[in-house]
C-alpha cells in the first residue's frame, strides 16, 4: 500500500527520534494525517489524537458528542501544535491544511509512483 512508506517514516521518528544541531536526540511532536495508519503508529494518527482530545473535552465539560465545527477546530489545533505533520500527497490537498494558522518550514514529498 502507498501509505506503508509514510508509516515507516513516522515509526522511525517516533521510536528513534531525530538529532538536533547539538547532536542530541529528541522525539518531536508528530501527527500522521490520512487514512489507514498502521497500528504501530496509531497513537500519532490524526483520528486517534482527535478522538482523545474530543473525549477529554467532552468529559471535562459534561457535553455530549462534539459538533463537526468543534472537531474541525481540534484538528487544526493538532496540526498547529505538531512539529512534524506527515501526510500522503493525495491527502495533502485536504482543506484542513488551508485553515492552519501557520505555514510549514519544509515540505518533503515522496511520490515515487
């Protein structure tokens, strides 16, 4: 599947980390956007993070199911708070990226097909 390369990159970053300018290894905040993430990276998938934040918010406020607008705001918040956003090329055209409050410093696209 086309998402397996993306999932492998996310897996390696979340398990091995990255090296900063001082040579120190760190684990950045990361979100994997798109459908069918591998189970090994489920905890950083957009839908899992969204579910966690919405359930936490709902239980804190005593509210029921969040509305679509609330869920969209949480998605944008997750994107804005992440140091790294991993997405397939097809999903990168999603309208949620155009609603972000910040841009990207670097975009890497691997579309070998």
